[in-house]
């Protein structure tokens, strides 16, 4: 579904992402792991069209989307849930959900709101409530629900467990499993290595703007830098 070949990008003259190759196949959960500051969000913003690559190619569903505008990327079904949720705090829960179908799946908005609320019953209870008054976990549910409104072909989750309590982190990973079981392909960008590898089909380790290691979860857990940087071994 998604293929990156030699992608380089950054801000102005500063190169952050240095020649990344990465793939996501239909029906996979692929984890992109790394500590803060290694270039994960820069890479995701390049995939989604927020940044244009300096060089390299990005293909989605067999089409070249290198440097394509974000609105066009969304309309093709590549949907990002950004780090920090980025909900609209002064709008209601329902209004936030409706905005998720602005570029895609507008004709099925009502049906998709019902689908989202089946997954997140708490959102139905808070339809008229301002999104900014929700708890952190509920805001993350809303951000994912808003993305689901666009019927994503590929869902990119950027640090979905960030700032959540341990109990809510467990709930979040259970939700990701459910979305995957329902057929979603997912690119999961996370620092939570152990739980990410429990649900991923494959993983990439990013360090200093490049892919340092990739493979199945068992191989990643044996990677020395993972043990040192994330597991304290």
C-alpha cells in the first residue's frame, strides 16, 4: 500500500530524514519506533504532504504522492492521527467527527458516525460537549474517530499513547488491535516499544533520521540498540 524509496526531507536547508526506505502492505500493522528527535514525525509529515521531500519517492496505492498536497493525500485514503491529537477544542464532539469526512466519505457521514460511536460509546454520551473538556483518553478516542470518518485505506497513528495513563495505554493498544481486526492497515509511530511490538507484523527502528534496523518483532527485540535505549539492558 505504501512504499518509500530513499526519502530525504527536513526544514529549509536542514535535512532531518536521510534516505528512508519503508513499506506497509495491505492489512499490516507496521511500527515505526524511535526516541524523541530522531525524525519520526518529520517522516510522517513528509508522507502526508505537509512537507515536500528533498529527494526520493513516496508511492501510495501504486500512485506517486511525493510532494502532493495534504488534502489530495487525504482524499486518496491515507489518513493521519497527529501527535498531540489536534482536535478542535471549542467545537463539539459531533462537529469534530463531522469534519473528519470533509474531504472523503461525506455521503456516508451519518453511517460512519454510528460506526465510530459503536467503537467509542463514550463519544456518543458526549456528542454536544466541547471537545476541549474531554479527558486525555477521550480526546485520543475523538482524534481516532475523526480519522475513521474518512474511511482510511491506511491509518497513521502518531504517538497515540503519548500522555495517557498506563490503564488508558492498555485501552489504546486494545483499540488498535480492534481496528486492525476490522481490516485497517496501520502505520504505528510510537516510543512504547514493548506494546507496539506485541501487535505489529513488522517494525522499523529509526535513529538519527535513518532506518537503523527493520524486521519482525522478535528480531527487533534482539537488536542491541533497542535493548540499550528502550529496555535498559
